[in-house]
């Protein structure tokens, strides 16, 4: 057997070592991924045929459990393929994705579009004596079949399958085009144009320019981590406008990377699919299986917060405009002015300099801090791992319980680089599994991916407060995946209803501001001194500064997402954006945080389509729960244990609303959310 054959075989068969076996990440490339995917698709076909040929009407073991465990080798290789596509993209890998995404969609349809398997699953779901968790597994599997149209006529099922295949190709193309605009479009700066920008940002801009062949200049990367600091701190209004237009115009600035026709086709196909499946719209289809239950409930929450957010922003805008006019600017502020003047107001009213704050937020110390909080709350023991890392910037960590049991493996990928899509996310190389014949729980292998700017060699990477929140947010997702302890893969980890999945992540942001963590880990990068009391007071006083703007740019995206998917096949993204936000009364100085041409949450996959509202839904739960933690203590053992047992470890094996009710003692209320955001 030659070496290349061994390499791709290793992606499938030889995950060995601790933590239930780990992938040979040093063997992953386009060639090995392609060969491994071809092999596991063939294996899954044989596995599926064996399952289909069973002469059974369906019971828990021969149908429900078999479906839960079906295609484990494909899941394993697909996780590598998905993570490489997001973090190590290349022209060859993009070509490969265009080939394999429709094939993977076709394979999914072969399973969940199978009418006989659907009948067996329905029959098994009615088997007497199923435990509550087994009934929940049955419910989720039945839903998968019905989402694929297995309950419909053969003609209708085939139409749904074709739509899903076409959508998978469109998601890939949309994502690749947005990434192309993020990689190719930069704004060039000369030295006099660096005024006001922090040293870490400047060194990263210099490194970007050098990599682009212009060592005498600096470059603003077309990613949020580079753009937002520039819009906040640069006094050069013309450059701010140029940077703003380049970033918020992703997907519409060049013919070769235009995304709107793709987005429109996605909306049309989703609307057609929803009708075929018996739903009024895509939004009704998606929200039928969420905590919200219906689009009207989600829109109701958005409206409840919209009014206070607009009123708060108008007060913020009045103060910003007054300051701008005193400094000689005339006329109305534009979207590229808001962050700049909001920061000037913050510095004036609270004497809070973001460059001073950054000196206390080093990435390495904050990473240690988030590990420490998990150790204090849950008894986790986190140590550097000897497992293979796929990149020098990616660190790997072993996580054990106090008793030495394996919790999981954590991969941390913090910095932006070419070929890596922008944003921050949690993913897995393997979710938590369970095998009775292999000792029960098999630990998950979890990733956190961020896009912080990397400092020059030998210098610490310093984060803004928003970056620090992102760090803790994503680790909240990671803990949700790592803590998982369920018997069925379908219900494991973060596989919960979409408006609950952000609850652990957004709640974890609150540990960042606890005095216990702040005193130990928010220390000066040079002196090691903790955050001074007067600086802490300034930060607390300024906590709600700009909350109206931040809430509105999010709400605008959530409202447009739902509106696009409620309008159906004829929805034109630009028209809906303009009309709906005009009807809702969005001030001209605010735009959607993610405009339609680059709204990857809803057009690069199904994950948040009709579901971007979920951040606010989850934040309603979070604000309420955070008040309980603040009252009882964020590090109180009894409360942390209850949170771990009721939420983090349960995955989707319990109802989300009931889990929250057990934790909080009642249903959530919206007033804590308005309080937390400074909107009342």
C-alpha cells in the first residue's frame, strides 16, 4: 500500500490514541479528502442497502438506533472536509466543494427520502416502553424524514430532493463569492493615514500589505475584525467611507463575485420547498420546530425591542451630532460616521480610551481566563495537548474531569489568515458519541475558530472588549459541545433547536466581567497590574454606550431575514431590505449588520435561515438567567452544577423550554433583556 493511500485511509479508519481517537490532521489535503469522501460515500451506500433490506416493520434497535449510528465514517470525513473548507480554503478545494456538495445532498435524500424507512421510523416511534429520550430521538428522526418529503407522493419527494441538491450548490457558490471579496478587496493606507489606530492593528495591516506585495504601505483587510476598529478610530472621513462601502458592499461590487442572483434563487427554492412540504412559507416551516413556534412570535419579540432601541439610538445620535457640529462637521452623520463619533462621545463622557483598555485584554491571558472559569465552575482540568495541530497558530488542549475522566479535546484557532472565512464559530471534528460495547461515552473533538488580528512576531495580540466577548461567546458554544453526555448522536452537543443554541454561548460572555476573573486575567500586558478600579468603573459606566446602535443593526438583520422568508418566491433582497426597514423606521445612520449580498448566516447554508432572530430570543433567556447568576454567584458550586446538569450536558435530549424552566424556576421574562441592554 503506497503512502498516499495510507494517508486517505487514515482519515477514515485510524483515529487512534486518547480521547476516543483523534484525526491525523497532518494528512488532510484536497487529494486525501477527495479520496476519503469517495470511499465513505461508497461504504455508506452499502450500509444503507443493508438497513433497507432488513425484513422488519421497525423497532428501536433495528431502525431508530441504526439510523442514529448510520454513516459514522461519512460524518467523520465530512467534518474534516467542512472544517477545511471554512478554515483552509483554496481554489482546488472550492472546485471540489462544487462537486461534492450536491452529491452529499443526494446521499442525505437517499436516506431520509426513503419511504419504507420512514414508515419503519414512524412505527418504531410508537413502540411501547420507549424512554423519554428515546421518544425524543424518534421525534427528531421523523422530522428529518418529513423535511426531506418522505411523507409525500413520489413526485413531490423527488422535487424536494432536486431543490435540496440545487441549494447545496448555491450555498457553496454564495460563500465562495463573499470570501473572494474579503480576500481580494483591501483599502490601501499610507503612514499619515494611520493616526489613531492601535499598534496591534497597524502591525497587522503592515503584514497584510507585505503579503500583497506592497511593503511600503498598510492594508485594511475586508473583514470585520479589521474594518470595525478602523471605522471607530480613524479621523479620516473619506477613508472611513471607502472602507465602509467596501465592507458593506461585499457581494455586489464586482460582476464576478455578485451574490444577489444567488440569494434570490435560494429564496425562491426555499419558498417552493416549503409549499411542497405543506407550509405557508419557509419561515413557518423552520419556526414550527423552535421555542418560538411561529414567525409571529419571533416578530413579536423583535417589535418589543425595536421601539426602545430606536428611542435609545436617537438619543445617542443627538449627542454624537452635537459633538460633530462642535468640531466643525455640518450636516447629518452617515453610517461610516456613527462608530467614530460614538467612540469620541464615549471617550469624552466616560474618559475611556479603547487603546488603554486593550492593554489589559491580551488574547493569551483571556484564553487562560476562560479556561480558569470552566475549571472553577465545572471542575475541568485543561492542559496543553500533544495531539497534532493542523496549523502553527492552532493550539490543542486536553480536557479532563476532576476524577481524570476524558471530557474532550479543544482546538483553538484564533487568527485571521488567507483562505479562512471571516467571523467566529464553533464546530467539531467529532461530536460526543456513545457506544455501550466501547465503554460508554466517546469524547467530542471541538473547535473554536475566530478571526482576531495577529500581532507582529514577539508582540502580544491585544483584543477590544467586543473581541473579548467573542472569545468567551465561542467558548460557551465549545463547552456546550464538550459537556455533552447523551446516548444518541442525533441529540448530542449543540444539536438543539436553533433559538436555544445561542443560550450557553451568550451566557458565557457574562463570566468575562466577573471580578474574580477580571482581577486574575485582565492584567496589563507590560506591568502585569490588574485593571485599575477607576478604569473598571469607567467601563461599567460606559457599558450601555452605543447599545441603541448595536441593537438596531442586529434587529435590522433579523427583521429582514424573517421578512425575506415570509415573502416567498418573489422576494427581491434589495427591495425587501429597503421597504421593510423603511416601514419599521430604521434611522438612515444604521444599516443591517449583515446586508443581503453578504448575509452568510442565511445564504451559505440552512443554519440561521429564518432564524437570525434567535440571538435575541436566546439573549432574553440569557439576561434573565444572568440576573440569577449575579444574585447567587457565578462560581457558586450548586448553581454551576445545576446549569451543567440541566443545560450543558443534555444536548437536545430534553425540551429547551422545560430545561430553562427547571434552571430558572419559571419561564423567561423580557424586562431583564431591556435592562441588560440599557434600553429602559
